[in-house]
C-alpha cells in the first residue's frame, strides 16, 4: 500500500472512532464549477443581510488561499438526527440541529483531536480546522469527496442516512488519496420544492437564502417582514421542512452524541410555555445552544410572529 492510501485509511478510521458519520478527502484546489454559481447567488442578493457571505470571495473558492501550502481537504460529517422530537405538536418548532450543545463547540473539539492524531501518527503536518463559520463551501467539498450529493433543496444527502448531519473540514498540507463524487439520486422528485412554504427553493439546487425561514428566524436582525406572515408553519428557530419531506430522510438514524441531547424542557414545553417563556428559562434551556444566536429577544420576536 502506498503511503497516501495508508495515511488516508488511518485518518478515516480515526474519524470514525471519534464519532464522525463519514470522512472523505479531496485535493485542495480552486472550485471551478462553484465559482460562477456563488457569484450569481451573491449578485442576485440571495444572501440578504448575511454580509459575511460577501467577504473573502477568493478564499471561499480556493482553500490554498485560506490555508497556505494546503494540499488536502478532509471533509467530515456528524449526525445530529435526534431520537425524540418536541412532544406538543402545536408548540413552536426548533430545528433538530439546534436541540443540544452548539455544534461549533462539539465539532471543533473532535477536529482538534483528529488533527492531533494526524500529527502524532504521521508527523509534521500543518493545517486548520473549520466548521461552518469560516469562508469554506462545506457542501461543495463534501460532495467532491463523495460523502453525498447536493439535493434540490441544496443540502448534502445520502441514500443511507439522508441529510440531518453537519459538515466540517480539516485543511492540511499533506497529500493524500482522493475520493470521487457519487451520483445524484433526486431523480424526478420535487418534494422539497413543493413543500417549501416561502418558495425559497427558487429552482432545483438553488435556495434564495433571503427567502428561507431559517434566515428570517436566525439571521435577520430586524423585524420579520409582514409579507411572510402566516407562512412559517410554526417554525420559531430554523426550518426542517425541505428535509423532513425528503424521502431519503426515512433512513435517518439517531445520533450517538450525548452533547446533542436537549434539555428535557425543550421537548416537554407546550405551546403556552413557549409563548410565556422568561429570560431565565431561555438561559437554562439554551445554555450552550446555537439558539443563543438569536438571543432571548430574537426568539420572543419569532414566537410572536407566529401568533395570529
Ligand atoms: C449561508 C448558509 C445558510 C443560509 C443560505 C442557505 C444556502 N442554501 O446557501 C440560510 C440561513 C438560509 C441557511 C439555512 C440552512 N442551513 Co445553512 N449554511 C450556510 C453556510 C454558512 C454557507 C452556505 C453557502 O455557501 N451558500 C452560498 C450558496 C451559493 O451556496 P449553495 O446553496 O451551497 O449553492 C450551491 C448550489 O446552489 C450549487 N448549485 C447551483 N446550481 C446547481 C446545479 C446543480 C445541478 C448542482 C448539483 C448544484 C448547483 O452551487 C452553489 C455553489 O456551490 C453553510 C456553511 C458553510 N460554510 O458552507 C451552512 C450549511 C449549508 N447550512 C446547513 C444547515 C443544516 C442549514 C439548515 C438545514 C438549518 C435549518 N434547519 O434551519 C437550513 C437549510 C436551508 C436550505 N434548504 O438550504 C448545513 C448543511 C448540512 C448539509 N447536510 O448539507 C451547513 C453546511 C452548515 C454545516 N457546516 O453543517 N444556511
Ligand atoms: S429550510 Fe424551510 S424555508 Fe428554507 S428552503 Fe427549506 S423548506 Fe424552504
Ligand atoms: S426531497 Fe426529493 S428533490 Fe428534494 S432533495 Fe430529497 S430527493 Fe431530492
């Protein structure tokens, strides 16, 4: 076995041991196909007020500009599909990804462990760990590495486990053996496009971020426009509709990460409890959660918006 293959296998085995769902590797290079698509998306202002998406255009498309001398992008998936959902079906809903501890902390820790392992087992390897927050096109890299395909709802998915997982990367200066993309299995299905209540999936594979409930409830700092009132289908933080209706998510399996388990109240609170939530309860339930991103005032704004 050549050393590239040996090291790649070693890294993938350790990633699995650390709890990642899967791991795939690509050559660090300019993302030629994605460049015009990202440019068009930005020109059409599909990022709305997410100004961070305008920054670092060149670095976002080329990891060698982000991490000098980098050779490989190691993509990793971490499952977050919960075993239990909110009990009261009439209560305002929180996206499954935000049930437990903020994934940035959980994943960063695992990425650091993987990088340490590589440095111990292979030698002087330099690199950086990324999860969501940096200018990296997470889905494009995971696709290139064969971890799934981009569905018409624009999320990465697989036939085996659907799409309820996070994507993260290690970008390192070691050459490895590279994986190949897999084929698209959306076929003639349009379930996600048909189900999106705000018509945010403007064409297959393209989501207008500025029309997505996830954007309105998490990213938007100002008031939510009245033009979308009545369209949120009870989602108060993020939205899972396009993934919930996807036939491949019938194959989702519950995660095994204890830190992703929610505080029990999150599942047991009923509609009235949410409508009357105090700042104290908010701080308790969402202590280390990604929901803190909206702050108490943001969540209250969202809950009020759902009321007639
Ligand atoms: C900005 C952002 C958002 C925005 C915009 C969404 C979007 N689709 O871009 C908003 C706030 C709306 C959002 C919502 C959500 N997000 Co988000 N988001 C991001 C972020 C930070 C950047 C994404 C980005 O670069 N968008 C720019 C546009 C240009 O990219 P794009 O949609 O990928 O566009 C590509 C396709 O359109 C494609 N394309 C265009 N035409 C065609 C044609 C064909 C044939 C093909 C194959 C492709 C294709 O090319 C484009 C460029 O690659 C990433 C993290 C990261 N750093 O990557 C997370 C990320 C994409 N989000 C994630 C999640 C979980 C969500 C939500 C599910 C959260 C929720 N439950 O509310 C929703 C899903 C909404 C949806 N259907 O997309 C995960 C997705 C995991 C996965 N399995 O894919 C990511 C990767 C975070 C992470 N690290 O795990 N998000
Ligand atoms: S997350 Fe919800 S609003 Fe956003 S594209 Fe999917 S179904 Fe539409
Ligand atoms: S719902 Fe259908 S079209 Fe949408 S991502 Fe899933 S398989 Fe593809």
